C-alpha cells in the first residue's frame, strides 16, 4: 500500500481527497494536516467521515515525512517549500493549488503577483490534465493539478483546437460553478440566504484561471489563443458547466466536428461524448470523475457551441489528482475512481 | 376602477398577474378563467391568494365580457379570437403569449409553424417593450407583451445598438432562467429531484424567442442583426440573467459606453445601471419590475460584456404587462408596481 | 407623515423593515443606522433597495433624534438605553430583539444571562403579539416585538389553550426555520454548501425562545405551561413551519376544535385557517404578513396536530413590527402590509 | 458472480440499486426491466450511468429468468406473482415495495386496501431491517425491505424500546423527507417551483408507513405500541431526518440512555451514535448506507429526543436491499456499500 498524505485536509478539496482516497485499494492515508484545525480529528471537522478515518490533523512537515505521495490543497504561494521537501525524499508531489500550473513565470507574476522562488522545481513540474498530457505525467514527480474551470474548458475544446477547426480569436466561455468552488472560507456572497436563489457573474474577464486556460488552448492549437472567460456563481453545491462559443473555420461541418470528438475520446473512460440532441448537465456527472461533453451548432452564424460538465470537486480537483497519481505511479488509471454519478 | 380580466389565470404568468393586480389602486379584477380549473376558485388553486380574491374561474368569453382590459396568458396560437372579441367591444387586449410579438408573419410561420388568420389585428398590434417602444404603446389597443428572455436582452443591449457601437455579427447571448419560466406544466426536467442541483443548456441556438430578440435588436440597430442565443435552466424559482458578449467598434471606450447607458436610462425607473465593479444578480430584482444592468469589459479581446437581470415573472411577464396597461391607459407608469425586491 | 428610524438597519430584520416601510403610506424613513456599515449608503449594502432609498447609515443616537417611531433590531442586551432615550422624547420604541419580551426578569436572567438595568421601562413595555394582545398594544410606547418561533406557535395554539382544550403537559413543538432566521452573520453552518441539502435540529430543548413561548402559552391557558421545543434549520431562505402536537381533553372533537379556531380568527385578516384536508406550507405565506394554520387529528392517540406557517422575516419580525406600529399609533392595522405571498 | 436483476429499474429506487450494484464486487447486473421504458437502454433514461451499463430494459419475466437474486421496486400490490416465480426457481427475492413488510394481513388490508393472495409466501417472508432482524435474514429467500421512514425510526428507538425505557404511549415522530422519497412520478407538489423553498406536513397521522413502524416498535418493546407519525416534504433531493419525542420512564438518566445506545450499536458499522452535543444531519449520511443517531434530553419535561438521519435512497431503500442480499447470501455485510457520505 502506498502511503498518501494530505496537506490542507480540511479545505473542501482536501476533504474530498480524503473521502475518495479512503476508497482507493492501493493507497492508505498516512497523515493529514490543517493549520486551522491542527490537533483535532479530521472526522470531528468532517463528521461524514466518522468511522472511516481516525487520523488527527497534524502539520505539513509530518505529512511529508509520513507519505510516499503528498497532495497539497493550499492558497497560492505556499506550495514550493513542500514540493522541495518532497523532491528531497523523492515523494510524489501533487499540487491542487495554482503554483505549479503556469509554465511561464510572467503569467504567474501578472495574475498572482508572486514570483517563482524555486525555478528548477517548475522545470520538473508537469501540468497534468490527464487526457491531454498523459504521456508527460507518467513518471512525473511534481504535478500541477489543473484548475476546475480549465479542466472543463480544455476537455471541451481539445478535439476542435487540435484539428485547427476554430477561428481562435472567436472563443467565448461562459462558465457556471457550484459554490464549493469558492471554498470553505466564509464570505457574504456564499452565506446561504444571499447565494440561494441567486446567480451573477463575477471576476468578469479577470479570473485567475484565464492564463491557465489560454496556456492549454494555445498549446493544443499550436498558436497563441486569447479568450473571453466569464465565470458565474451558481446556487448548487457541486458542478461546473462551461458553455463554449466559437466560430468554425470553413469546411468543418457538424458531422466532421462530431467525428473529431469521437476520435479524440473513444478510448477515454472519463470523457463521455453525448449523443446528438442531448445536453451536458452537471447532475449527470455529480460526485464522479466524468466529463460530459455535448455538441451544438448554430448554422445561422457558423458557430459551434460546446457544453462541458464536470464535478468541480472530483474531475475538477480531487478526482483528477487521484487519476494523476494513478498515471504517475503506474496504477490502473481509473483505480479508486469507480464512483458513478448520483443523478438525484 | 378599471375592470381587468385574466384568461389563463392558473398558469404561472396568469397567477402572478392576479397577485400583482390585487395591489393595483386603479384596477379591480372582474373575472378570471382557466380551462383546467373552470368552476373552482382561483384561491383554491393558489392558496397564497386566499383572503385576497374570491373569484371563481370561468371561461374566456365571460372574461372578455366582464372586462375593460383583458390579459391573456395562453399557449401560442390561441390569442387571435380573443383579440378579435376585445377589438369588437373596444377592450384593451394584452397578450402575454407569443402571438402578437412578431411583426413578420414569416418569422411566426418558421418558428411557431402557424399562420396569422387575422392579419389586420396584427397590423394594429404593438410589440410593447415599455422602455423602447413607449410612444407606440400609448393608446394601443392590442399589445404583444414581450417574452422574458427578449426583455432582459433588449434592455441589456439597447444603448449600445442605438449608438451603433457594436459589430452586430458578434453578439452571443448566454441566458440563465429560473424554473417558473418553464411554466406550471409537469415535465421530467422540472421534477424537483431532476432539476435541483442541476444546470444544462436547452434548445441551443433554437429557442423560439430568437426571432423576437432579433426583431428588436435589428430595429434598434437599424440593420439586420443575427445572434447566437443559448438558454439554460437554472435551479431557482425566479429570475433571468442574460450574459451578453459583443465586440465593440473602434472608439467605443469603457467611459463612452457607460455614458451611453447613463443617457439612455437616467429617467427610467425600472432600469437600474449598476456602478462600475458591481455585477447584476437576479436576487436584487426578485419579485420586482426592475431590470438591473452591469457593464464589463475585456480589453484583451475588445469585447463588452453586459449582464442583465430581471424577474422573469414580473418584468419578464406580469409586471411588464401591467406597466403596458398603465402606459396604454394613461395611468402613472409605475402604478401598482412599487414592490421592492426581496434580496433574501 | 410619521418619521421612522431603524437601528440595526443592515441586519436581515432591519433591512426587511426598510423594504416594507418604503411601501407604507403613512411613514417615511427618516434615518437608519448600522455599527458595521456607518457612513455607507443602505442601498450599497442592499442593492435591491437602490433607487428606492438614498439614506446614509448613521449612528443610533441620530436615529432616535430624527424619528417619531424607532425600530431596533439588535443583539440582546443593547435595547434598554435606546428605549430610555425614546421614552425621554416620547418616541414610540419597537424592539425586534429579545430585551422587552420577557415579563419576568428571572427568565431573562436564566436564558440570556443578563439583568434588567431599567426595570421601570420593562413595566411599561408590552409584549406585542398583535392578535392576542391587541388591546394592550393600543397606545403603548415600548413594544417588545415577538420572536419568530413564538409567533408561529402562539397563533397555532391560542384557540385551544384559551378554551382549555389541551392537557397542557403534553405539548411538543417541532419547528423548522429558513436560514434568514439565523441572521446575516457568517457561520460555518450557514455557509451555502454546508446548509444546502441539509437539515438538522439545533439547540434541542434549549432555545432562548422557550421562555417567551411558555410565557404566552401560560398566559393564555391561565396556568403554567411547560413545553418541549425543538427548532430545525431548513435549507430555504424564508419561513417557519411549526408542527405542534398535543393531547386533547375529553370532549374536544374535531368539529369542536375547528369551531374554536373559526371563532378566534374569523375577524383576523392575517391569520388564515385552512380548510379541512389542507396543510399549512411556508410557500403560501412567503413575503407576506399571513399566518396559515391547518388542523389535523390523530384519533388513534387522541392528539391534535396543528401546523402553523409564517414568513419569519415578515409576520415573524418586520411585518409584525409594522402591524404593532399601526396598532399603537392608530393607523389601519393592515396599512402597508398588503403584500400578497408569492407562492413560487 | 451472482446474477442480479432489477424489476422497476427506472424508478428512483431501482435506478439507485443499479448504480450501487454496478460497484458490488460479487454481483453483476443480468437484467433490468421497466414497464414505461421497455426496449430502451437504462442509460438512455439515466444518462448518469452511460458507459457503466449497457443493458436494454426488458420485462419482469425476463428479469426473473436471468437472475439469481431479483430486486423489485414497484407500486404495492404487484409483488406476489414475482415472489412466486422467484420461489419456483429458488431465486432470492428482495421486495423494495410494501407487499412483504406487514406480517398481519389485517394491517395490509386496512392501510393498502388489498388482500394477500399468496399467504404461504408471506409466511416465508422476512421483514428485513438488518440491524434488528439480522439472524432471521440469514438464509431468507423472500425479503421485505423496510420503508425509508420506518428504517430511520426503528433504528432511532431500538435501544430505548428494547430496554423498556419509554412510556410507549408517548411516542411522537416528526419526520422530514427529501423529494426523491416521493418517487419519479410527476405531481404538482413535486414540480420544482412549488416544492423549492417550501415545507409542509402531509398525510398527517395517516401515512401508510404507520403500521410498519408500529409493527417493529411493538415487536421490540414486547407490547403494542401506538404512535403519532407526521411526515413532511423537504426541499432537498435525498435524506430523511426523524425527530422522535418520547417520555422516559423513571430511572432512565441521560447517561443510562447513552449506554443503551452504545451497547446496541457498538458493533454496527452502519449506525453511528453521535457524541453528546452533536446533531444528526442528513448531509452527513448523504449517498451512504449510514444511519446517524443523536440523543437529546429535555430535563424540564422528562422527555428524550432522538434525531435519526439516513439517506432515504440508500439505507432507506437500495443500500439496505443490498445489505440484506449480503446477509441472506453470506457475503460480507458491507460488501459494495463502502461509499462515504459527501457532506457537500
């Protein structure tokens, strides 16, 4: 059994990791840490886990020490020292935060207002969107686990961009996220009576996931891609739906586009291309590692519309992190990720 | 006191009309009809209204006969005969359905698969988006009350299109609607456990409000405007948020755009332009006749993003119908529409 | 026009008061205060009110000075000095907090761990559950506005207790409250993802409304009544449903019990006795000042079950406060309270 | 691998069974049936299951023929013929409906208005609340799977009644159920806009689970127990919370009561006794087979209050059915039931 540790285990992504890893047949959770709840049991903070885990929350050094694979789910700017310690003891480090996602430090500096203090770690790090970068992930030791929005968007656009089917300056992405995406921290906007029965955009064309999205889309397209990205806060617990609009280049018919997706995803267990006439819905992927993609066309304007749905806490965070661990360590890729979506 | 009648009073728009008209100081409800519940009291079907209205549901002829102003909220294809009877007795007819919204019968034929049997009625009818067509509404006797999506969208784009600020082939509209928009009829998709905690697009680039939206946008712009319109079903009771994307023509700066909105809406009680940095949210307009509009810019792509929020049952249906009655009959325009949004 | 002031205007009850008073024809809001937001506009904190109120939040002394009637919605222990200042200038004081609800200081001491510093104010104060204590409220100058749970419960039990129909040691009350009842303050339990799709009891048999409930029930019954009261937090914004269980004394049949309610409430506009076979539901009273009561019987055990539904923010707080003002100042009792429930 | 069949696979309980059985290591789903959707794929009706199951819905005879264990989730009155066919081929039959729950036909006749046509099958059938009747379930071939409310209630009261700690005529049960409990069939009351933001009791003291509850409670207590049972419809998808009130007999202190629960449940994996001061919440058991129980006391009235939370679709239906299969067939009791609750 591989020993896994979770740093930041009382945040939502950390708690979801714990919940999912407890069902992983090749892994045992060796240690969990939390700054706010150190000394308490994880199951006191998360009573849903009572009876399934008996660990007491400790500090991050203790987690690194006890673990073969370390997952960290922390605010940005805190992951480099952990990555370094993991590297020293040759533990696999999987960062669910933003610190190892951007290859270009300039992007990190612009959007996060911080610098890379350990550039050599970033050179080793792999941005690990499993279905797109699988080969690079195999054997990687520092993994930047993708953000939730970027995952839904890159999987939604991958076949089109790879085939050069899009006018790349036409891409507009309207994403809707459940409230767990905002984390466990208390804010007026996520206070139940002010979040329930509400919807609004936020950080319009200014969300920090923008450079990460563009990095991946540009890499796939082989050219610089600039997008408009607008996230919305949705009164549901889990799920991201990204509705993606783009203009097709001449010659890319409905049939041809569908064929691109079928070719790209026919062997991907976790990406489900919906039949013609169906619409991606977050309920169909809830609590699972699936990404559902539906294709739509506006013949009057020549646009394709892609709807892409994931569970932000699973494929958008903890699930993909486990999938990355599986790939990096050579386990079966879907190991421990067999949970089926609960549609209701 | 003007005598008002409601045909289709047990549908959601009809019931909302009854609720609001009961608070209108110049109107009394004279008759209400329903095919499904004829012979029952309206307050038996809607116990929220118990104690406030004691009328028994009758048939549509009885409503026309008893009323000076007739509101109809019916499936499409049923309004012409009512309009005709109202015309014969010179009652004001306000249609909350789709039959008197499209000026071009070809559009109606294409999207609704029906024909105009009484073309002369359509020549007299006015498409009555109050803030845009106020002058034409004054004294009108047949009023096509706008659809919910078109209201949110036209008010969101009006100042930009009127000023010629947009590349009109760039407009993409991503709308999110509460479930009352789907009506009172039972469907699997609006069954609580399948609608709660879910979101998906529907009728992508194929919704029947499309020609109505384009009719108004084209009229404002003075040129044919073709849009991409994608509605989504949102797990809330009330509200529509339309997030509208478009490319600005050269020279239309952030400041200039804001000035256009300020000029257009400074005297409009029911349109509220939000300050810079704020985001339109359906909760801030809930149960009111307001339309909140917020402006956002993506300097990296030259796009403007407009967020427009209304209560689909009020400004998007019953409230605007009353506003239209007020304009048509010469009452104060906000008469009976003073209800303030309940943010929680 | 009477000048009204609101102390604690940015809490939920205060904001609801502002929203409702803006529609009251005999009142203008003269001043509003907030400790947390002093110096900001109320409509900046509550953008739903933009366009309807332009006041800047000030301090409590300024509110008292500017007002003929002062509403305070504050944590317990803070109302006495305000009441004193109001008394000095002979302004009507309506306290939405807990400080003027309990006649017996011993109860206050036991449940709130504080003392009455101004006992003579408490002697003048009236516990103002409108339908039960209407005569005492007329002309009162210090009004203790009832709590939300106590209002739903006392109105639910009043006819039975007044008639001596119950075995008074048998009363069990299971109440369910929307999240606005917990206020605007942020807590983990009211963070959207932890409150949505959840329900649990809280403060079981230990809620501070217990002595207030017992004070009223005992007063009605003419004997000491001890109850079991268990509140639950419900994932809705507004509304309280109290399901009340009690054993009937011999001879009190279904018909007789119904007759008691009809007699007690036949002239009460805001209490609606539902027909046999219907069930009180919070949706039917939402955003209104109504209390809906339904009666049920368990012949196998001899128990009566009363379901009582109110909007906790209206009849349970701001609406009843306005009703009390109307009674105390001699306005029509339902003045400004005509809003009808929005069932959806 | 055992071959399992599901009759009524497109109802909510049937679909949940399919979802859970797909993760059971000892079972493969051999056949599924549906009257309404015969000929379609189950994954077309439930797209959440796409990629995980490829079976076409057939008829019930085909299911019986193909299966070693047959689960049926049908309206009452339809299970006897299936049970008979299963008996003939010696397949294990697990009925999630009501037909094999009541031992006394008189109860069935009174509450369901039907008769037992195959009394000898009922003699063989076992009412299978796992934690209470485990020994009888071992080797049983006809299993009446308990109802959702009865499961939450019997587990909540078992230790108290077994110890004779309660005045048995004092038991009052106030239950709150998520909307999946009302099934997949469309009704006005479960239409999203009329169910969301609402709560009301229903079938007050008249719900068909009453005789089932009393059968179990009486059996445990060793005397006839008559209860008052009031269910409520709660605007959440999943979960039942039962708040149970009863008077303690002299001598049963808080400590003694807790000791009874600890003794009863210390070896039960799926029943979690919460620590003092914690409250059972449906969110902590969501999507799992757990039953969480919290204990509370009202010293002023001598009552104990038990809060018991389950997922109505899992421990209250499909999960307990699988647990029963495991017991009956000699698998590990928690086999295939390892899913941990997702608290958010």
